RNA sequence: GGCAGGUUGCCCGAGUGGCCAAAGGGAGCGGACUGUAAAUCCGUCGGCUUAGCCUACGAAGGUUCGAAUCCUUCACCUGCCA
């Protein structure tokens, strides 16, 4: 197999750290390389950030390697130590449910077939659940030196702050054992992951070196943050942007990428799309020259939505975005266009007889979390109905305000839209 | 097990009896500018039937006219000692 994949990954900016690159190139050139990446079920869904390493698996597969996607049914029960402090353990049912859901998502991003590069999907609970403590301590624990473990950055920070449980301290051993297991069982010689996984990955590399006398590889993708240092994939509201359409609607997903800052759009195209370099460079140039057209953002949003939600969803959300963000006359939209567009955003049913005010509309549609927040929005000049600013918090819609199909388009701020469907009273 | 220190709003953090829904910072939210960017500036930032009331400073009790602030017990965290 070709080693061009490494050059491509570098061009895309997807390589943060790696072990001996020449050695990896040699392994890549000598046959079908097997690599893996693990995903812990820390939530009911993967989020946008998980796509970095997950799509990297796919890129390797397309280049002729065999990917193993690992769902962390075991590691998810322990929790990778993080700076913010000790995690609270999720109960077993939760972990099991989340593992199943994550598995389901993982299998959509790599290809399964009978060829030598056909993907594998594994769950590390399968080789850890029946392992005894004594076995674990003797076979795995013996190879780890406490001094090395204490020297890890995360551990040092945690010890300096709130301390850390033995449980989380042991996480490294579990993940290292996974790599060893996959090496023995499937000949896996490369583990990829986010750059925060470097220590865990290298732990496995060292373990394999100690017990199998073999050199295997590690490669991490960069941790992506925006200009304010926010972790990529955190929506402006603070929550994550999820792959699950029930948790983040395709419309919200699309909007997240449309709103990416200029500086991010170019690199995200490289990280997350499979577009050829020429096209990406073209879009980068377009952004530099005519930034207001947001062509990179639009293309990014379309690609990402198609990747995760499919082409049909993309058509629907682009149409909805066009209609609702046209800044044109909403009244000129016909009923079916408007209904289709509003189907992509949150909606609420109201009755004019109830005498709903703008505050009620904002709360009912979920655009405001509370009546107080809704009043604040009105007072701040951020409330709109049918693109017209509403300045009085006792404003009420009337029959004349209704758009075709009996809709009111409610907006908070520049881009938070919802529909209120007026029921015949 | 002993001793000491700690637990404050989304996060960090000030606050040692009334002037505390709680300083300050960050995040978030809205506005201005622009391009559904970035930066910057301004405003806002527990809830409600909003001149008032309710909930809130780890939990539960207590002292007091009045407690985030004092006392008791409990839980958890950190450090030192065993």
C-alpha cells in the first residue's frame, strides 16, 4: 500500500504527533496495515469532535489499510482522567446503552466487507469483562512503572488540584491493554486518536514493546479550538454538537458549520471533508477574497450534513436556511415552502384566543428558557416576529400577522429561529 | 483512625451576622459594526402572577429579630500524621 496517506494527512493538518514516521511508512508500504481508534461512550452519541479521528480511520481505509473501530464498553466504565476533576461513574445500564448507540454510529463511517481492508467493530468489554483482577495486575500492571505514570501531565495537574482516584489512574493500563490485545489478535500496528490521547496510546506502544518486543505506531490528530480556545464542536450555547439527529437536529448541525469563523472554515474543510486539495484551496482563496459570500462555510456545512445525515437532509436544511435567512419577504413564501422550512426548526402550537404575547411565543418555541429571559430578549431588542422587531413584551399577534399556512416566524437574535403554528380556535 | 484546611451561582473566585440573588473574571445571551465571520464596544446574565414573593451559598438541624457568614451532626474533597 502507498504511503501517500501520510502526506495527505499532513497536508490536511491531521497529524499532531506521531511515533517514528519512517518506521510507520515502512509498515504501510509492506502490506495491509491494521489500525484502530477507540471511542468511549461518555454520552448517548458521538459528537462532532469525534469525527477527526473517526474520519482518519476512513482515510486510512480508503488508502488501503484495515480499520478497527473500538467502542469503549470497558473503558467507558472507568473514565479517562481529565483536568476538570474526577468523573462520576455512570451506572452499568447507562454505559451499556451508550456503548450500543456509539457502536451504531461508528459503523456508518467505515466500510465493512470481506476484503482485506474490511473494517472491524469491537468492544473492549469483550476481552476485559472476564479477566480477573489478579490476571490484570500480573499481566498488565507489572509492566507499568508508577514513576512514569505520575509523570504524565494530566496526572500531575490532577494531583496538584483535587487528586485522582485509583480507578481513573488505572485507565492508562486498560487502554494500553486494548492495544496489546488488538495487536495480538488482529496484528494491529497503529493507534490513532485525538492529541489528548497521546499518553494513553504511547502507553500501549510501550506495553507491546515490553511484552512482544515489537515496535508499533501512534498517531494523533490535533485538538481543534476556535479563536477563543473553545473546543471544536461545542455549540455557542455551550453544549456539544452531536451526531444524533434527535440531540442536534440536521438544521442545527448545518447551522453550526455555516457559522464557523473564517479562520476555521479552511482547516475544517481539510479535517472533515473528502474534497480534493484543489477544491479546498479554491474555497480558501474564495474566503480570502470574498469572505462575505461564506462559500467555504456553506460548502463545509453541506459536506458535513451530507456525511452525517445524508443528501436528503442536506437538501431540506439548505432550502430551509435559504428561505428563513433570505432576509427577504417571508410573506412571499408559499405555504408548503414555509412549512417545509419551519419543519427544520423548533415549533410550537398556539391559539390566538389564548392571547399569547411575544413572551409566550419565545417560551413556547423554546427560544427563551424562561419568561424572564424572554422579557430580557424583548427589552434588549432581540425579539422578532416575521422579521419585524417586537419591542413591547405585551405585544400579541393578530390574524393579520399570520403567514401562509397559519405560521408566525419567531426569531431571537440574528439566527435563532422557530415557528409558531396558529391553531384554529 | 487522628489533626488541619476546604465545599459559594454554568466555571473560576470574593464574601466571617443585617447594606447579599451574593464583588470580580470567564463563558453564555442581546445590541452596535460586519458577512448568519473575527476583533472591538455597550448591555445583560436564578425563577415567578416582578414596587413584591420564592428558591439558592455541600446536607440536616440549631442560635438569632435577622445566617452564605455563628453552633452541632453528617457527607464529600485536600494535606499532614498513624
